[in-house]
C-alpha cells in the first residue's frame, strides 16, 4: 500500500508507518519552497491509497485524479482549511485530523506576547539594537547611599520611565473562545500570574469554566469593558467572523491590551489599527493578519505599542511530534479494521476497509 506524506511528520512517525509494511514516500513541506502545484500533486497521487496532506490543498479535482485514494490525513486541528470535507465525504474518503495538536504551544506563545507587549520587552530590545539607549557606562550612587548602583539613568527620558508597564497580577484577562487553547491560556494566566480571568464563548457553559476558576461573560462588549487584556482564541466560523470591531475596541479601557493568536478574520479589517491610532487601547500583540505575509507598509509595523510575530504561535517540534502520534495511531487503527479516534467525517468509515488492501 502506497502512502504519500507531504506534511511535516516526525522521524518516529515515518518509521512506524514503514513498520506496518507501507511504502512511504516522504516529501515534507518544510523541505520545499511551499505548497505543491495542483497538477504536480495529482501526478504524485496517481497510485496512492493514503495521503497525509498537511498544507497541500485537496479539492475534489485532486481526489478525482487519485483513483486509489482511500484515506486523507490532515495533521491540523481544522482540516477543512486544506481539504474539501464535503467532496471527501461524497467520495467515501475519511479525513483524519489532529485536534489540539498545537494547544500547548499557542498558549505558551500567547503568554509570551502578553509579557512582551505589556512590559515593552520587544520595544526595549529594538531600541537597544538601534542605539537609542546605548552609551558610555556610568556608575550612579544615590545621595547618602552606601551602595553604588549601576543604572540606566532615572530621568524622564530613561527606559525606566518610557518603557514602564503594568504588573499582570490581579489584572483581568478576557478570553474570547474557551476551547483547548483558551483553557490553557486561562490556566497559565491564573496559576502563573495570578490574573483574574473571564471568558466569552456562547458554545461553552459556565459549568465548564468553573473548574478553571473562570467567570463566564455572556456579552462580548461587557467582557471588553471589564478586561485589562483581551485575547482571541476562537475558531473562524460564520458566528465568529468579524466578531470584534469598532464597538468592541471602544468598549475596552484605554489602558487595555489586545492579543490575537487565533485568526485575523475574527477582527473586522482596519478596526484594530483605528483603535490604536485613536488611543482607544494601549497596545496590541499579533501573530495573524488579514493578508500574510503582512505588507511591508502595514501600519502595525510602525507602531511602538504593537508586537508582531509572523504566524509562528504553533511553530514547535512538539506540535509535529504530537500530530504525528495522533495521525499514525489512527492509520494503525484503520489498518487493523478499527475505527480511528479523530475523523472529521465518520459517516465514511463504513466504506473503508484498509485491512483487506
């Protein structure tokens, strides 16, 4: 049986597939310049039974060009970003996926952005690199003091003044979307920084939030009014697209910070920049954008109170190891005639029996 892996998979994952007697061709996207052209992908799938897609687009025309294709595995939390789930279902092809694969890593990155923007860590680093606060070393002894202090100066233009930020303890973090990632962010914020955490998620009952010590807020603008920091962790769907806009930013206190490691589509385009330009919020930290890569002249890149990273919140080897384990386990299950744990369209399972191939 032929398996084509175009996703990034762990070495152990590849070895486990090969140990099952599968003929594995491994061409990970991280070793290529980008996604494979559709026509090339069609050629590569000509005699493949199992395709591990990753970021390759798998529309109906690609499935139709692969007559032997029995299973598509997409090691992402939302495989519909790459795979036409409806088309796969119509053709009786199960789509395996890896829910929660990046929850820990994105939560870590969110807290990193939170610290960076509130305490001006990135801005301080940038100003040192550009020479703003460099100079000749000096020792500064306080009047009447017995100990010599080494300081950067404490005048009005010193970094101690211009880069001052708030402590996180007792501040309120408002989480929008209380799924796998939102829950991990809440735990880190409460346990690590003693923050008060509230959350808005119409699909999660308050009973599910209580074990995390999180208060459910039923109105998004009310959450914005109460929060010192608002952090997005919702999926993009018809109910969340353009969820945050001018009214939500206006509701936030002018000292509030805004963080997005989810998707830019949750924000009405242009409203964040307007809020920052109008001093409606104090700062923002972003990992995702409406256009990627972000344009060189995007206003966000010229603002000192904005921290930007290039969509790397889930960029860790741990994520690859985790999604490899989930995907390989489910392929093993199918080969044994068992149902996989994570399949987007379980109604197709009756049409697949890899144990006989």
